[in-house]
């Protein structure tokens, strides 16, 4: 069974870059046909897909976040990362990494000075 675990700072200041890492166990991020995604849920709102990286390394982004989002991976560590630049308080959310049908437990990120 695939397990995913998010890690990163819980507090980020406005205008800075949010960086999160997802560590995967029980499966390889290079395994064929897997897509590794970042999803977030702001308080009181629904889930929002942010983007993902395919097993071959291709990346995909939500059009609304594409200009501020970068997803990469470290295959030696079986990890993939999210960077979201120029954050504002509206980026406060629980951030999840996921690959169908598995999802991490999520990590709270608050953007505040």
C-alpha cells in the first residue's frame, strides 16, 4: 500500500515561497501510470487541485496557479516537492499530496506576518 507524508513549515510570511515535500513509501514515484499530485483545502472551502508530476517527470499545473507553482521530484529519495511563490493569506490551507486512491494526512500551512 502506498503511503504519502507531507512535510514543511507550518507558517510562511506573505510574499515568500512556500515549499513542501511529499515522501512516498510502498511505491515508486517513477512507476508507470502514476500521477503524483498536490491538492489544498482553504478553510471553509473545497478541495483545489494545484498540479502534479507524472511518473515520467512531466508536470501539470492548475491554470489559476501555474504562474506561481513549481513541482519537482527527487527520485533518489522517492520524494516530490511543491513550491508556491509570492504567497498571500489566501494561500492558507491544508496541503495534501496524493496519488489515486491514496492521500497523505495533510499539513496545515498558514500565511501570516
